[in-house]
């Protein structure tokens, strides 16, 4: 089925939320970043304003500013109504209320909309859809996926997750994914198999706590890195280095 704007709910998190969700340090923020499924990416706009280097990829970028702006307006009330209905499933500390949530999200999306045309000209917003990535090997240091992988576990298979993450690891030496919960707030059913398969392929997988929890219980990110072979000094990203009996990093 071809993508239409009607199937997309543009809803983007802020720069501060990205920094917290992925535990990004100043060093991380100075690396070449790739955001996969970034949507209305306030993080891209703000990081660029601060002098950072980032490219975002999303099927949403097939549409122009006016179309995305209209779609945000159309979906805003529905999303807010859903949040009200499921309010108890979220932690209201950093973002204290539904109204504050609406303000934070709209202001992040406004930043994106103001930046979108310039960012597209500069090649910072690329149209594309995981599990493929329209970028070359090793063109980034760190690839991020926020609120797409694992969240939509009911729609995306284990194999889709593995293809997407290995492709992100082709483009960047490290990948971080957040959250590890589904839309229902349950741990993703793909988590064990994805961790085990990536570990078998020789990647180093860690589940790490982060200083961000909005979905109740969702304060863990998956961090995947190419193994570093100390004796040769090279990275063995795709070779099968080890076959551990149990997946690393699982609780
Ligand atoms: C819930 S939004 C998350 C947006 C942003 N990452 C954030 O956390 O604020 C999910 C995003 O995934 C995008 N998306 C849908 N299918 C995709 C695919 N196959 N590959 C990459 N992104 C996809 C949607 O267009 C949407 O922007």
C-alpha cells in the first residue's frame, strides 16, 4: 500500500526529550547523527541551530510544509483526546499536564516546520522508510530511532526490526532505540529475539536506563554497537564473533 498523508500521525518530541531519551552527552551531540523515523523533528531543527550535524529520515518528508502543517492541525485534537483517555498510563512529572504536553509538542513541531524547507535544501530531511535507508555505509557516528521501532511491535515483525537495526548499523557505528515498550505500555515481544540475534551477529547490545520516563515504566533504551576487536584494532561489525548462550543486556 502506498503511503498517504492520512496514514501518518505527525507528532514530534522536543530537543530536550531526545537528549533525555537517548542519554545524549555533549560528546554525543557533537557526533554525526542520523535520526530514523524523526517525523516533525524539532530535534533536528534545534540541534542544527546549536551547530550540530544531523540528518533525519522519514516517509513524512515526501510532503511539503503546508501539507504537514495541515496534517498536524487535523490530528492534534484526536491525539490529545487519546492522551486524556489513557492519562494514567503516563508519568506527569517533567511534563505536568495534558495541556503542557500539547504546548511542548506543538512548539517542537513549529520549530521543525520553520526549518523544514531550509533543512530539505541542505539535505537534512530525507524521504525514506525503514528497514531501508537511503544513505551510504559509515556516513554517521550514531543512529537514533525514537517512538517507531518496538513501539509499533504489533505492526512490525521481529525480522523488520532486525533488518532496520542492522541497516542503521551499516550507516553508523552505534544505534540507540527508545522506548522498548509497545503502544500498550508492555515490553515489546520482539525484544528478546532482537537482542539475541544481534548479539549472535557480533554486535554489542546493552539495555540502559535513561533520565526520561513518560510512558509508565519506559525509561530504558537499547544501545547497539559494533564490537571492537582490541587485538586488530578494527571493528568486526558483521562477523559472528561470539555465540553467547544467553542474550546480553536482558533483565
Ligand atoms: C510516533 S512518530 C515519532 C516521531 C519522532 N521520532 C519522535 O519521537 O517524536 C513515528 C514516526 O515514524 C514514521 N514512520 C512510519 N513508517 C516509517 C518507516 N517505515 N520508516 C521510518 N519512519 C517511519 C512516521 O512518519 C512518524 O513520523
